[in-house]
C-alpha cells in the first residue's frame, strides 16, 4: 500500500512540475461558438463546419481522433484511425510515416502531437510528418501530455494501468486500474486540469488524484466505460461514457442515457459537442437543450481550433 501511494504521489508531483514548466495559460472566454469545428467519423472521414455548413473530406478506414495544430488558414489537422494518421492542410491529405501501429485510438495536441496506439505511445517529430515511438506500455487507450511528462492510459482488461513517461522514458511505477477505481479492470481515459489534478477514466467511472496528494478519490462511480474526459473554462467536468454524457457541476447530470457517447469537447464559448453513433449532439445552454448535426454519421472525435486551454 505504501509503495502504491508513493507512486501515486509521484504522478501529482510530476504534473505540478510540468505545469510550472509550461505556465499553462487559460483560454479566454469567447462570445460565440468557435469555428471551424472538426469531426472524425467512422465511415465519412473528416467533416469540417465553417459556421454555416459542413464539408466532407473523405479518408480511408475508420477515423477515431482529430486534433488541430495552429489556427486560421494555417491550421494543420491530424486525423488518426484504423489507417494510421494523416495530415489535412485544408485542401489535401498527406499520410504520416513511421508510426509504430496503424491502429490509433486517440490523438492529443499539446507541446507536440501524441498518438495512442495499439503498440504504445508515439510523438510527432518536428517535420510534422514522422513519428518517434515508445512501446514500453501497450496498448495505449488515451494520452495526455503536461510539460515534459506524458501520462498514458494503457493495457487490456485485467492488466491495465496508468503510466507516466518523462521525455520518452517510463518514470515511476504504474498505477493499477483497481487502485484508481475500485472494481475496475480497464483504464480508458486520462485528463489533467490546469491545477495539476489528474482524472482517470475506467470501465467503472472515473477518479481524481488532487495535485500534491496520493489517494485516488472516486468522482463518478457507474457501470459504464469512460470514453473521454474533459473540463470547461469554469471547471465543469464532462465524461463521455458508454451510458451517456455526464456533466458534473454542483451535481451530476446525465444526458442521452443508454447511448454510447464516444467523445466530448467544450469550446471557449461553452458550447458542448458530444459524438454518438447517430450524429453530433450540440448544446449552447449547458445541456438544457440539444440539436443534432451530422445526422446519420458515427462521430468518434470532435474538436475546434480553440481548445479550452493549452500547456
């Protein structure tokens, strides 16, 4: 027990160090929905919303994740999925090279771009088109980078953990899924807020390790798998799960119960985007009302050019 708590404390210390190194500026508030909006889908490739209409940019295979580097006309969009990762420059696709696996579960954009794959975690090189791979922990389900530290949710059912890398090397001990959330067997998602709190999703909900402390505290205990975690600029938590979208403010609200929500994104205007197998659900009033966009498309990932905050 003491060893596990020591390892958990090391995670928080690493995150705090990373945040201090990076400064972690908060994204300012915006008066309206941020566009463009990018959605990665199972069969349609990439869809881009310009504020009035959606445009489809087909891509082979299943698209599981999308991230944006830069903004405006110079924005570079990376889409990962069953056929690896490809770069979209607004008009054409360019495949990246050297990725350790063609199966990409999640991309993360921070100081660089990271790929969670079936064979480990990869970081995009400075050329923007090739990868450096680390296969210490695999398969990797999610990735979040803070400063020089990278946290990965890795493993299969019954042998799943949260790992920490420092400049590409595994640092400290792995934190098992059962330690993070009692009764869980799978670590599926990881998110770090600007205070250094680490949120980790499992197949039984998600827990938090507050910065500078060692115990994992359950935040949401449900019989559902957490597909993605995020937070808005006001500190509200969002969990896309196999049983709907949970929003935690002063209480817990559940939207689309019984529906698997694959992803969630909240832009600087507090517009909520939730991906499902039948379309993109959008709310501009905190979840009170929803509209459906991309009806009939299975939306696996959604993002805008203005993330909530960056490290």
